[in-house]
C-alpha cells in the first residue's frame, strides 16, 4: 500500500487499501461532544457492534476434543479449578483520542501462585488470549497480503488445537466382565450387561461431553455389508446336500446363523429360508432395507431412559422370558417384529462421566466370537488408533491361564511390538470379579493361616458364633415359657368364666351344673403346679433345646439364623383382649380348686374364687410379658449378631481377596516380563542365531512394571447403590478396596502427559506468534526509506505493492478471510481429530509457487526473495530425505522380509493341516466360507512366522529419529538465509536486522518442531497401516483356494476339502508370501513419498512464515490516527498476554513439581 493511500485513510470513505474486516467486538471509541453520528470529514472511529460471546466451553479435538469447543471438558468438573472467563473493567483513556480498552477474554492473575493450574485451564486461558489477540489484529491494516495469510493461518491453527484425547481399547473374552467394569468406571449404568447380544458383538465407543444427557449414535451395516453377511449365513444353514441343518443348538454355526436371520426376518420360516436368495430376502422387508446404512441418534436424560431407548435396537426379543403378559394385541404383535441387533455396526456413546472428563475415550472391543466382517474391520481400525490397551480377565483365570504372558496370542503381541505399543506404558491389565472368593481355598493356597489380621477376624467370628448360640437358647427358653404361660392363661380363663356363670345362676335362683370344677379338679391342680414351676424359670423339653441350641456347625451359615428367627411361636393375642373385657366385669375366679360339693357353694365363695382367678390372670400376664420381653431381647441380639457376623465374614472375604489380589499382581507383572523377554529372545535369535545368548538380557526387565488393577465392579455398584435389587456387597465394605476408584483415577493419569504437553505446546506457539505481532506493531524505529527499499528489493518475494497478488481488485474477496474458518466454539466436540496438523494439510489456501505472475523474478525468470529461495532449498533436502527413508526401509527390512516370507512358506502347509485337524468339520467349513477368518484367523496365523522375523527390526526402525538429519539441514538453510539478509543490510539497518534475526530464528525453530511432530505422527499412522497389510494380502492370494475347497459336496467332502486346500496352499505359498514381502516394501516406499509431500507443503508454510517475520525490516506502518491507536492498544494487549503466559509457565512447573 502506498503512502498516498495511507494519507487518504482518515479523510474519505472512498479510501481503499488492504483492510481486515474486524470480528464483532465491544471495544470502540468513546463518542465525543455527545454526537454518535460519523462525520465523513473527521476521523472515523471503530463502529459500535455487538460484543463477541464470552463463555467457558469445553475444548476437544480428534477422537474427542477441539480446543475451543471442550477445553475443560467440563466446567463443573475439571474446570472447577480453572479460571472463569470474565470481563474486566475498562482501561484508562489512552493518548490520541478517548479509547476504551477491549474486554479481556481471559482472566488476569497477579502471580503464578494464584493460578489454579490444570492443563485444561491453561488451554482455556490460552484460547481466550488468542481471541483477544485476534480482536486486536482485526483493527490493523496490514500492508501485505502474505502477512495476512500467514497470520490467519496461525490463528486458525491455534484455535483448532485442543486437549488431546487418549483412546483406550478394552479387550477381553466374553464373560470377563467388561460391561460391568465400564459401568462402574462411568458411575452409571450405560453399557448393557445382559440379555443384549449386540452389545458384546459390536464396537462401543464411550466418550465425554459436558451436557447432562446421554447421547448415542447407533450406526447400522450398509446394504453391501449386510448382503455379504447374509450370503455367508445362508451357507451356514445348508449342509452339503442342500438340506437345512439343525438349528436348535444356538452355539453351533447353523444355530448362530438362524438366530441372526430369524431375528431380522421373523416371518421367514426355516424351510423357506433355504430356498430364498439374498436379494429375495432383502426384498421381503423394505423397513429393514431402509435401516441399512443409516445412523439412529439417541438423546436421554438419564441412564434409565437411555437403557429403554437403546434396548429398541439391541434387545434380542425372542430371548425374553418370564415377562408380564402383554396387555393388548398391538403390543404382542410388536414384540414379534424384527430385531435390529444383528444389523448394528457400531455404537458411539457420549456421557457426562467424571472419569472421561480429561479426554479418555473407552472403546469396548468385541472378541472374535462374532465374525461379522464389518465389525471386525472396525475393531482392527480402533486397535490402530488406540493409545492404550486394557486387557481384562477374571482374577480366577488370570494367574492360571498366564493371560499376561500370552496376552491374547503371539500374533497380537507381535503386532503390538511393530506398533511400538508392547510395553508397560501402553498396556494395562485388569483382573475382574475379585469378589468371587473362597476363603477356604485361598487361605491354605497363600499360606496366610497365621496372619494376625486374619486371626483377629476369625476370633470375632468365633465369638459371634458363641454369642449366637447363647441367645438362641435364651430365645428358645423364652418361647417355651410363653407357651406354658399361654396354656395356663387359657385354663384359668375357662374356670373364671364358669365361676361367673355359676355365680349369676345362684343370684338368679337358677340351677347350674359345674363342668370344670367337678370333673377337672385334679387337672386344675396339676395345671397350677406347672404354672408355678414355669414361673420359677425351668426350661422346655430337651427336644426343643436340641432343635434351637445344638444347631451349630463349624462353618457358619447366615441362613440358619434367618430360619431360626422366622421360626416364631405365635401367642393368641385375642386372649389379651378377652382379659381386658373380663377385667371390666365382676367375675368369679377359680384359682383354688374346689374342695366342697356344689351344695356348699355360695355366692360369697364364688366371688372369692373369681377374685383369685383374676389375680392369677394378672400374675400370669405379667409373666407372659416378661417372657415376651426376654424373647424380643434375644431376637434383637441375634439380629445384631447377624449383622456383626455378616460384617466379620465380609471382612474375612475382603482380607482374603486383597491378599489374593496382591499375589496376583506380582504374578501378572512377572508373567509380562517373562513374555517380553521371550519375545526379545526370539527376535534376537532370528537376527543372529549363531551368537544368540539367552542369558543376555536386552533390557532391564526388573524396571518393567506392568500396571495391574484388581477390581470388583459388582461390589462397587452395590456399595454405591448404582444397581438396585442386588442386595448387600458380598466381599468389600470399602469403596477403595473394590479397585474401581483407582482405575478411574488411572483414566486421568493416562491422559496427563499428553494434556500437559498439549498445553505447553499451545502456550509456546501462542507466545511465539504474539512476539511476532509485537515486533511488527512496534516497528524497527527510524530507518531511511532507501535502506528499507534496498532490503525489500532483494528479499521480498512479491512485487512492490503486490498488485498481482494483493491488488485492490481482490480486496473484497480477501477481507472476509479472518472469518472464513468456523468459530471454534461452535465446532462439534467430537469432530475428527486434527491435533497440531498444519493448515496446509487441511485446506487449499496454500502459497502456490506455480503462480509466477505474482512473484518477483530475476533476469532469467527465476523467482527471487525469501520464500522462493527457502522453498527451493527445502525441496532439495526433502527429496534427499525421501530417498534416505527408502534406503533405510530397504536396508533395514528388505532382507528380513525375504527371510520371513521363506519361513512362512516353509511352515504354511503343516499349519494348514494342523488348523483343519484342530476343529469340528462344520467349523472348518464355516472358516472356508469366510476365507479363513472365523473364530480363528488362518490368514493371520499363516503370516505369523513372517511377522515374527521382522517385528523387532520394524519396531527399532520406526522408533528411531528418522528425520533428525532433515531437521538439521532445514535449520542450516534458515540460518544461512538469515545470515545473508544481515550481510545485505545497509549500515543503518545492521543492528535492527541482527535483533530481528533472533526473533525469526526462534519462530522458525518452533515451527520446525511442530512440522517434525506432524510428520512423525503421519509416518506412525502409515506404518501401522502397512504392518497390517500382510494378512489381507495372503487372504486375497488364497481366496481361490478357499472357494475351490467349498465346491466339494456330498459324502467324504470334508476330507476332499482339506486335501484341495492343502494342495492349493502348497502350490501357491511362495507366490503368496513373496508377494507379501513385495507389497510391504512397495507400500513403505510409497509412504516415504507421501511423507515427502507432507514435508513439502509444511516447509512451504515455514518459508512463508520466515519471510513474514523478516519483512518487518522493510515494511512500514501507517501513521494515521486510527492505526496509531490500534497499534498502541494491541501493544498493551500483547504485553499483558506475554506476562500472563510467563505466569502460566511458572504455575505449570510448580504443578509438575508438586505431582
């Protein structure tokens, strides 16, 4: 932009020039003299616009979080300690007009001690700083389109960075308790745990979001995928004669096939099915066809509603039993409709789980039990992407099965080694079901009989047993007394009633014939004696004693107490009511047995007997109440003892379980060390069999500490009440002992290094960019125009004024560039991860060296300037780096691949025969139908000798720094260019050039580090893809053999199938495995070329950035009033920003030291 244009800026609205459209902000000039209307003849202040929203949103990126969209991952959780975004008071008025300082989008701190540091808080504060800086830059009129493009790219890159996620693959066999463990970690019942076949057969990804709802995406197989699976399932249902197989056994191949097909198409009978083609089946139900390839979304307020919603897709309806009868025919009809669980491809769940709030993503990977090709492909893709692997196994099997040593098979270990993931930093072992304990087995097995803590627990148990026996006797005695007293009360009441009737008869002059007093005289006496004996406290019969008191065994059973407490003796309470009624009236009693004849009985005598009977009833009732109280006291004591006994037994179970867990952890860690040494020894022997020494350790195995967690999800959810109706915990009383809190904390710990690294890189990047802005705004002082122009002429890569590239004709298109990228705050938090990938790899706004018309050229037509020179030199080094990479691949792997291919070919036929002999003929035939990949993967097993031979060399090669020489060469080019710029500067510019050189070198160093990290990440992904190409290649080579074998039908077909496939493998083994070696090396060579392209684009951006940094030396700034104010304002903003970044760096150091 020329100086003439600069002078025109403030006076006329017609003035043009390169101007960056400001984004909405609240900062504007304070209107003067009460007028708010703009005067075209005066300086036009920045217009008042609506303030940009200020909010604290979480920041997530690839596999999860993008910086502006989910940074704290949860403002109520991890960001509870993070600073809230606040608006600050307006700054004092500034010179050159009344300017109000813009609102800060981050919180200012006085010292590092006041910063509640977390990586998420650091990222959130950094994002506020970027947006604040962006708002200030929007007010500047930049004289260079290249600077505008580079700065736009920097800001977009900063806003797109975010807290990285850590993807954790959860592996384990069916029944290992994965779903229960995941629910316990999530602290909610999100993952279905039973009755839902699809949830164990599909990949389930569980990630975090800040909303209180539970959201899920249920994606279904495409039509092509379902068509392919239907074809295989139909073959499983038909025998070699074309007849329907038995499908009653759901564990058989045919049973599984029928169950899936019938679930989706319940109206098709078995007999019909074998006569239908795949197309005919698909045409039977258009609703099913419409579901294929779609994704259903679920949004639920809580886990209960979520379970109801997800059940619509994953419930196996024909598995329901014992449910309530349907209330109407419509419901019955619906229950017999098609089920969708066989069609599910993947389930992605997002929930507000504290364990995931720092970026962990749990991926429940199914085993090989489900052979759906699409699902298996998804599982393999996740294994390539995952950062950590959790292996689950029940603790009762973990030690015996040597699970940690075997680690799901040799092929699995070799693949992890090639990925660089077979180490204690990547793998975690989880022993589940720790509440499944038998003390009688564990105590002698571990030899802990004399442990003082165990002895104390067992002492309490014995004490409670003795007290229980005593109170049982007391309860029995009280019940016997209650029976006897109750019987006496009934007798006395009967006599009392007769006395009262007799008395009434005498008073009325009527004749009365006593029954009890004449015929039961002696019986009444006996009853009186028994009553007296009972009152003296004699116990009941020996039989009752034996029943209630001699019932103890050595092993205490809680159910015995329950039975005893429920064995109650019911006393007729109605008698008490009768007593109350009898006491109200005047009645005769019969306590004393009559000695006299009926003729001698008078009213007075009867009245005396009535009084005696009532007194006896009163005494008996008091004794009955005492007996009842004694029984209640005994029952209460037994209840308390039962609780104490349960607690003591649980303590004993917990003690034994924790001892077993301690032992198991040591065994599993050692097994892992042994397995790793076995793998290292095998690789060493393959490399050099002549000099191999098994006693020589390739690494310090004692330092390898496999993380092992022993968990009881069942007791955890019982203690917390997460699951209702499961009763009390059976083993643990303390949440910490269940292992779940530790495992949840492990989720956070696994993410801390990547989160801290991301926060540090973000702040470093921001600091570098803010410094470059400061340097440009501050200018280089008083320098003559001639000196500037001299540098410009030699080093600027575009013609002065930039008409070809930055001319006025393009201004309107370029102005919106600052807003071309979406607001990061609006980006979905679970968008695909971009990480720190340069913008050059994501969009088309690249500096094009092909646009020669916009570049300055020399007399020969060659582009000149900083960017063309660096691009040319970088290109030379990139070409050399690609060539070196290809040489490294050939030198390090080609020979290994040839030997590995020979080893695989040599053992292929034998392995094929052993594979066929190891399984039922129906399973073998099902494996042929699936081209070798069924319950076992024959293709993977065939290439294992190949993989074994290259795994160690592969891992060593890709773990080395393959780009160190390139990085040094690029740095040398940059330093040489900067030296040349210094040398070409006029005397008046020397000091300024030297000072700016340091700034430019620091910017280049940081940008180069980022570029190298991106390239390494890209190469890592490429090598994981390539390392997995062998098995698919071999499967493709053997496809004709699989199909030929399947053509055999009829009697003896199984033997013929085995022979045909045997012969085919024998005839094609060398082509298959040698071809695999060629494919592997070819893809590695292509990967090197791909990395070269990535480097070319990234380094081109670096060249542009360096030119923009150096351009401060020849670019001037506008001295119009509005630009002076804008520069002053942004200088203050940058100064505060840099001070805050320094404080955050110190806070990070303190937090790191404290941890």
